[in-house]
């Protein structure tokens, strides 16, 4: 990577020189989570342009952290982590656990983008715990100024969950009304579904079995078992100061 080195002897600084360029750690973290295609990496990383992502991937390849693999039959491209990058997993895991304990919970959850949150929800939701056939979940976020406040998850056991911001044309089985910080807190392990319901920051209506088991099938990040000293989320009514509606009764639409 074309960045002037610090010129210091400390190996921690030398590692930082490799990992400091903006987007490097988010890209590696997204690949750690399972993404290997360009568009999937971009969705998971969030607010990065295709041109910049392309440059960052080339830089990571140049320093031996990823490899670009082309399927000769289809021409499709996958970006795979090398052994050098996989050796960083304990470091990234330790950083995540440190953040859960030492980074302010409200500030951390308040700064999360809804697209990033729902990408994780769609990828990590425990679809095998759902009944046979298709289940439709409707998430509506009461936060101010969201471009896409309503999301639908189409869940099928054994299949990748589909996330969409358009009305999918199917009956909704479960309605979830909340805010981005409140749902993000449950995914990070800074709160629980039950705690957010009790605090009236999350409302669930619809199929009783799905509602009762939401604590089980909703995703939690792999390091959410960090409980000793974790910064718990307790942000009142979320970033916008407005409470979610308790009784959603219609599908949302893309704004």
C-alpha cells in the first residue's frame, strides 16, 4: 500500500501500517463473515464506492492478505483470504470483544447504518429454525430520516434469507417495530429482545410462535458471549427520540 511508513521499530506499528488504510479492516471483517464476491463485500462494508473497493482489494492482494480467484468456466471472481489474513482472526476477535466492553454502547449503536444492520440480519438469521415454506418478516424502523425505513425478510429453511426494501407481495407473518440502535444492540449482545420489548423500544406482533422464539432465531454476532463488563445499551427511545408504533397493521413501502 502506497503509504509512507512510520519508520518505527515496534512490530505493532508495523502491523498498523498494513491495516491502517481506510476500509482495510472492514473489508477483511466482511470476508471473515463469509463474503467473497465483490458485490457482497460492498454491501457488507457499506458506504464505499465500487472504484475505491476495487483499489482496496488490489492493495490487499498486493500485500498478500487476499487472493483473487477466477472460475475459468463461468468467469466469476472470488476474493479469498490468505493464511496471512486468516491469522488475523484472533486479533479481530479480540478487538471486537474490547469494543463491546470499552466503547460507549449508545454511541456505538447510534452510529450503525440500517443497511449494514439488515445485511447482517439477513445473512445470520437462523433460517433452519423456521417452519417449512416461506416466512415473511417485516421490520419497520421509527428512526428519523432513513431512506429505507421498512425491510422485508423472506426466510426459508436451509436457504439464504432474502432482504428487500420493496413490498414482496406476500402476506406478512411477523411485524417488528423498533429503532436501528435498539435492534443493533440485540445483535451486538449489548441487549436482548426481551429487554428491548420490556423497555418499549421493540414491538412484535403476528405469529405467536415466531414472536415467542425471536430471541432464538434473531442473529447475535459470534463474540456476543462477551458478558463480563460489556457496555449495555440503554438509550431511551433511540436516536430519533420517537417511540416505535406499537401496532403495525400494513406492509411498508420503499420511500
